[in-house]
C-alpha cells in the first residue's frame, strides 16, 4: 500500500512539474543590480591597436547583474538545462534608447551590433554562475572608453553617465529560446 502511495505522489508531482510553464520556471528573479563600471576584472580589456603587445583599454560599461532562484519542484540539473536553452538580453525602454542615442551616439543594446565579430565598442559581455539553488548572471554593455583610442568611442561626461544609470532599470530582461519563446521581466519592478 505504501508503494502505491509513493507511486501516486510521484505521478502527481510529475504532472505538476510538467504543467508549470516556462514563465513560472524562470519567474523567480529576486535580485537585480545595475551599475556603471570600469573594472578589468569584470569587463576585461580590449586590444585597441591590433598588435599582440599593443595598447589595451578597459571600456566603461553599463553592468546588469541578476539572481534567478530555482523553483522548489525542480532539480538543479533541470533548472540549469532550462536556463541554458535561453539567450538573455536587456531591452531598453524608448526613453533609455533615445537618451543613449542622443548622448552616447548609439544604442548600446542593439543586438545585431552586439554579436561576436563586430566592432568592440558595441560589445556585450555576459557571465553565468550556476549554483544549486540559484543562477547568478550578468551582462555588460559598453558605453565607451575614458581615453582616446582608434577602436572604442569616448565615454560621455559624468552627468550623462548618471542620467543613464538613473534610467537603466527602465528596461526589460528578456529570456528568448531558439524557437522564439520569450519570458519577460520588467526591471522597473526592481527600482
């Protein structure tokens, strides 16, 4: 009788797990931070003159960091597999996009220009740390360099950087699968 009860509970839990939408499985975003950083240990550095022993510059970037909690009824392995099925990026509000275009000269969130192999000034760097109960991940969008160089545009002034920072959460975190399924998180909820 106990074996039948255990089997029944396993079936019920399996049905519950299967019925959870991807939205619910990626819905536990509980920590969002945004900052403007010029830190080689976070952002890295870019060879701006193409020579092996050439000049390297660390761009200043708009840096978003997130923590996503694992759903209670999902194993860590399932959670990690699900997360890895999705690309993630930040979609700015129209106001933030216009602020960037007017003051930085470009939309730093433009995905086509952020793809590998494009000019370094449009670089978007991502990191992911998989833990048992949560996933910590970040994305950094290059704003520019503090010093003149041939590859990365100059950084806007401090006043503009502060305006960008203040408006950075006027955005949406997007998880997008290869088949086009999307999970959206309004970052304004974390202001």
